[in-house]
C-alpha cells in the first residue's frame, strides 16, 4: 500500500487538542476508503499539520479528511520510509 505525507497550513494557528479530535474523526471514516491514518505531527505556532497515511491513492486519503472534518490537506506527497 502506498504511503503518503499530507501537509495542512492553518493560517490562524492550530491547537494540538483540535488536531487530536480531527484525527479521531479520520479513524472513524478511513475504512470506507481502504485508508489507514498512522501518525500526525503538529507545529502549533506555525499552523502546520503533517499526517502520515497508508492509502490506495492521494485522492482516497483526501476523501477521508473531507468527509471526517473538512480540513483537506494543502499538499499530499507520496513518500518512502527510511531508518
């Protein structure tokens, strides 16, 4: 399954607690699209959110965000994990 990193920019900043709630909503929707949101990282002061997701396509990953909470990523990159 391809691995993606998506990037969100929230101009007014973002709170970790709000991202945690959005992530929970993603987890409730993801099976409908054969997607698995794995981890996320937040830079509150810069308004940046990074989500790591296994998905059949970038479009499927975006559909989960759209349906779960409406916060669609600004960019989605296919990535490979290294050590």
